[in-house]
C-alpha cells in the first residue's frame, strides 16, 4: 500500500539553530508519499498525485504535516505523579517520585502505566521517546513491550541506584550491571527499540556502580548512556560533598567511563566552564527540559550560549518532573526560558528542536525527525486552528511562522489531528 498525505508540509534542509529559519522547507499544498513504513517522496501535492495515481490519498486540508515530535528525556514511571505540588528536586524525589517508583515492583502496575504513558505521548503527537524506567527490570520490559506493540522507535534503560534512595529502590553495582546487560541483550535492536545505559545520577550511585555502568557502556558503545547533570545548585553541592576528589559534577561521570559521544545529560543548567568545553569536545548531548526546570525551580538553560558554542541539544518534557506531556507546551516553555535570558527563539528553531534536533541528540537524525525520502514515516498532523483562541490569532498571521507560533504557545493534544507511526495511521 502506498499512501499520499496532503496538507501544508514542513521539513528542514539544514539546522535553524545555526543556519536560521531559511533552513526550513514549507509547502502550502504539499504531499508526502509513504511506502513500506518509510517516506519515499516529499513535494508538491499535485505533482505527487499525478506521478503516483496508485496512492491512497489522505487530504488533511490546511493542517500542518510534520515529522512526529521526539521527546529526548522522560520518566514514564512518573506519569501518574505529574503536577505534584510544592517541592524542589531532592524533596520532590523523596516525597513523590521514589514512593511512586516503588509501585513498579508489581509488573502489572508497570504494564498499566507504560500503556498509559505511551498512549498519552502518541495523543500529543510524540512518536519517539527516550525514557528512564525504575530499578525493576520488569519496568523496562513493560515499557519496551508497549512501545513495540505500537511500532515506536523508542529508547529506554533500567534506572540504576545503589545509595541515597529507599532500600526497596536500591540495587548493587553487580546486580545493576547484570540486570542492565540482560535487558540490553533482550531488547537492544529488537524492531525499533534501543537500550540506554542509565545510571540515574551521581548522588544515587556509588563510584563502584558508576564504574560498573561505565564498563557496560564500554562493552556496548553503540548504546546511548543517559543521566542527569547539574539541575539544581543544592544537587551540585551534594555531588561535590559525595565526590570530594572530582573536578566538577561532569567529572564524576567522566572518571567512571560515562562521558562520550553517545552520552545524554538531562538539564545541564548550572555548568562550569570546564564542563561546557569538555561536553563540546566529546560532542555529547545536552537535553533541555524547560517545563521541568521552571516547575521544579531548577533554573534557566543557556540555549543561546550552548547552541552558539556548537553543542548538540535535544528538547524534552522530563515527564513527570516536567509539567506536560506535550512537546508543543515544551517548545513554549523553551521560548519563555530563552526570553528570560534575553533571547527570542524563532519558531523554526523551536520546531526543529522538538523534531530533528531531538533526533540528532539521540544520534538518530538519519532515521527520524524530518520529512525526507528514506526517513522512517513517523508523522504528526497538526491543526493550526485547534481552539478558538488559537484560530483567531492564526487568522491574523502574515506568514508561516506567525501561523505556527500561536499553536506552539497555546497548543496541546487538541492540535494533534493524526499521528502516523512507521507508516501506519494510529
Ligand atoms: N534527577 C535525578 N532523578 C531525577 C528525576 O527523576 N527527575 C528529575 N527532574 N531530575 C532527577
Ligand atoms: Zn529526568
């Protein structure tokens, strides 16, 4: 079966963060040909219709056809505690997160929340995500089973902790290594799934556990490695007291083999100059989680400085420290955070960060995150007039970006008209 999707199309021929909005490609009446799970052509609707008369046509009118959103850092087990009031990071973990994560000792609960999370993500137009789990191996199985059942390209790993967490949420260096290895061997490369080596963060891992994670990653360098870095000042001070010989927070990872091109560092707000240059040198990724950083009171990520420095940056909800499942709301928060630092992020940059930029941070931009021949057909169709408030503002738009920006700032799952995953309509 060949499909032709018709609507406004938006894709990228370059990187708006460095090349400006001219890197975007837009057609007011464009089309996308989908065959065998992949995009095989992108062009003008009339031309594609004439050249492929066999194709089944789905006409989305004036809706925007884009690559599906990619969420580069989520904690699916925190789905049910999103929007929990009144705490900063360490108290928030102890009060809300750890008690909830203990429930994942029950595989049936893990399966229920994994299904709920994946369905919520899809309803918000998110077609790929990179998730933390809990210390329980069954929480990893639960996530991958749900993602696989929906055909998603998804990343996840067992969250490892062996100190400064409740007893029931602690593994050991040995069990963390063994369980992670077993899960990696079970899931990495199955269908569209990838395993990610996942020490939660330095405060909850002993040096021995960090070294065990580093050893596992060295044995599987094709895997990504995800963790948290410099989210709140109290956390940075805690890391300094736990690792008195480390040069800085990043060094607690680097010294244990956890710094390399496939490393993903969530938050990365309160960075030292050495950390910034070292991350740039190895070309690791920084994951910006703006709704989380305002919600938990963490601080203002330096998008402008880090992007100009050439850092690889992804965008993410950080569900459920983040306050939304929506990458539209996440783009809005990224815009607001940049404004608070004195920079207006162009809508082209925001959209790119939520699609191709996030894919690039996961080193998968050769497969997902853009509408282009050869890419996997993960597509979100976005209604740019999904509520009366958005519609009335978009009606005044003088150009494409003015038409899109109200949806970025005010849109949610009501804007998601259709989602295609691996060439299949969800
Ligand atoms: N740092 C360590 N664990 C977490 C987590 O679950 N959420 C956030 N936002 N930061 C963390
Ligand atoms: Zn996180």
